[in-house]
């Protein structure tokens, strides 16, 4: 696909300009993103706010450009408000739990169920646009139990460093998230989510140690 300048560079993908109001998400290693694009289309068709997909071709997805700060940027900008802002993640997870997964979507190991899961729904993947929040980065989309997606977000919020002002208030905003999202339905899936995360080559040894400690504290009620 014809693309313009780079907008954002991730570890697995880059986001490139592709004409007015459009971007291309391109996998760095040439990996086919057509299944990811189909998961986004499915989410959107069922009323969940994923960017609109215009085309998918091998390693490229041509999609709607979504403009605005991420939820993460907003939480960093105003840490004293983070406990209010983070509740949006719980709302998005609840809405997503209402969407049944397409039969062709890969099953999330250890989390049997028929819901559409994002499995990376953290504050940097939520863009706050004038038209409401939009959820990007569907690379991990899978089929499974809704509680697994809550467990995934819980684990990410609890174990990913967010910078000092936010880290200092983590207990408060994490509690607000769990109050809305529901810890008990998610708890059984924490071990499976921890395994996934520790197998990710982008996760540092320090984070892996943090995940293990988190699991010891939280996997049992
Ligand atoms: N459709 C889009 N429009 C505008 N910016 C986007 C879009 N999709 C992603 N981005 C930006 O690019 C960043 C990286 O994209 P993302 O899909 O999250 O990939 P990854 O986190 O795997 O690198 C996002 O955090 C966001 O800032
Ligand atoms: Mg991302």
C-alpha cells in the first residue's frame, strides 16, 4: 500500500500516514495482519469502537486515523484523576464482553469461552477522540472467556511501570478499575495471562519477576 511518513513506531508494527484521515498499520516482520483486521471489523460491526478498516493486504491494514490523546497520556497528565479515568477500561471491557467471537478466531489457551477478547486492553491502546474512545492494537484478539480480558488488563495495570506520579497512586486507581471490572470473575484467569505475558520476548526480566510476585499475591481469593 502507498504510505506517507511514520506516525508511531511500535515493537511489532509501525503506523504510517496514508492520505487524509487514514493510516496503515504495517507489521515489521511481514507477518500477515488479515486476521487482526477481520477481528477489528467484527468488533466494529457489533458496535464496539475499533477504528474502521478500509482494506487489509498481507502485512498492511489500511484504517481510519484516530486522533487524540491516549488514556495513558491523560492519566499521566493528571495522576490525581487517574482513578476516575481508568474506569473507562472497565466500561470498554464490559461492552466487549457483550460481543460473541467469530468461529474462525483463535482460542485463547486456558480460557475457554465464546467472547471476543482484545487481550491487550491497556490505557495506551485507548485513544480519546472527539467521537469517543477508540480501541487500537488488536494483534492479540482471540476467542474465550470475558474474565480473561479483565485479568489481562488487571495484570498489565498492576505490573507495567507507568512513571513515578502514577506508580505512587497505583493502589488507588487499580482499586477503582477492579471495583468496576470485577476482580472475582477475572481471578481464575490470572495464571494463564501471566504465562502469556512471561512468554512475551518484549517483557523485561524485572517485569517478569514482578508478574510472578503479583500472581503469588492475587491468584488465590
Ligand atoms: N488508527 C490509528 N490512528 C492514529 N494513530 C494510531 C492508530 N492506530 C495506532 N495509532 C498510534 O500508534 C501507536 C501504536 O499502535 P498500536 O496499534 O498500539 O501498535 P503497538 O502498540 O503494537 O506498537 C498507538 O499507541 C497510537 O498512538
Ligand atoms: Mg499499542
